[in-house]
């Protein structure tokens, strides 16, 4: 079975304008919760996309996104 390459999808929510790189993982989680209207699917989708597209070329950035995802889920009441 051939693996399918992931495709980038733009969000209907506010543009991050560099916040993913500038904010620490806790502040990023708070910003995503606020701008995504506590929509868990949108938050996880945004962060998963960042993880998938950066895990090979920038693993430290990908781990920061995993930290932000974990913090956001914890704050929204899901492990």
C-alpha cells in the first residue's frame, strides 16, 4: 500500500501570524483555545498539521506543538 502525502489545509480561523513560533507551548495553547472558540477538533487539527509538516526538518518545533496540544487538551478537560 502506497503512503499518501499529507496536504496543507488552511483554517477558517484567525491567522497565527507567527504566533506558533513566537509563543511558548502554554501561551500557544491559551491562544488557540481563545481563537478557535474552544473547538477541540480545530485546535488538535492545527497542531497536528504543524507536527506532521515539521517533525523531520524541525523536531524541536514539533515537540513544542505536541506540548501545546497536550496543554490545550488538559485545559479543555481531555487528556
